[in-house]
C-alpha cells in the first residue's frame, strides 16, 4: 500500500512539473510577425543621354548605385571623392557631378578607359540662370532675320580662350532692342574663385553687325546675375 501511494505521489509531482514548464515557455510569435516582409528599397532614378545618343540610367539609394548601360548593369558603392559623386564596383566607376557624368574603367591612376562620356540628365536638377537684355544706342532698326547670340563665359584665364558655359541664340523677328535673354547653366560648373562674364553679338546674313566691347561680369566676386548689355556697332566690311 505504501509503495502504491509513493508511486502515485511521484506521478502527481511529475504532472505538476510538466504543467509548470509549459507555463514558463514563451508564447509562440504570431504568424504575421514571422512572415513579415522587408520593405522594398526605394531607389532614386536618374536617366541620362550620353555621347552619340546612348542611354544610361543610374539608381541611387544612400551609398549604393546601380548603373545600367547598354546590356550591362553595375552594382557600385560610393567611394571617397572631392564632390562625393563617385561610385565603383572595383572594375568600373561612375562619376556624377551636377547634371552630367561619365562611366569609365576604374584604375589606380584614375585614367581608365572611357566607356561612355558626355552624359547629361534628361531632366536637369537645379538650374542656374543669368538674365538681362541686349540693346545698342544707334536709332536704327534691324531686319527680321537678324540673330542675337548671347554667351556666358568663364574668363578666369587671361592667357587662354574664354570657356563657353551657356549660350542662347535669339531670332529677332519683329522685335527690336532691348531684347531679353536668359542663359541657363549647370551650377556645378560655376567655381566661386573664377570670373564669368556675358558676351553678345548680332549677326545679319552671317555678317557681324554689333558686338560687346567691354566686360559684363556676373555671378561670382560680388557680381549680379542680371546685366543689361550694350553692343557697339561695327563698320560695314571695307569701310574704315
């Protein structure tokens, strides 16, 4: 009898321990939490048109870039550079600055073979502009086929030709001076330490009739972004 009672007590104790163990087990995670899907990466897309009309697309997410060109796709990481716009997979590098960029082989000397260059955004980012008017002092009318050419120039180097940053050609038509202009440019091409000016000229039947004879500084070193340009009339060919 005593043995039987002892056995029953052991069985009862085992049952209690089993129940206690079950109570201490953590509750199973909901099926929804277990099957939760990670949010898709949000890529920013930038479409470019490069030399020869070639198309290139760059997808950016934080420090990662995917570059698609022709039938290839390159997965790259951002690398150290002066403007922060360089990405590389160790073999190929994408350089993006402002509204432009290029794709080249990545070599230690930075002079790898160019894969495609002269890439420009199909939808430019922030665009700067220089505005103003073009006129002359003579009280004469120009023919309707006259063409006004206005340029934004980098004139920083005195011993080198001026570099054209932006240009606008205006068909005069029925208008007369002063004629307004707007030169749109990529802000990434403007360096604060450099000097820039606006130059203009008027041509009739391909012949130069008026042109600027002084510098109209703009943008940097305290210069404005709006100028009223006065042109000087040139003597007809053969007349001194």
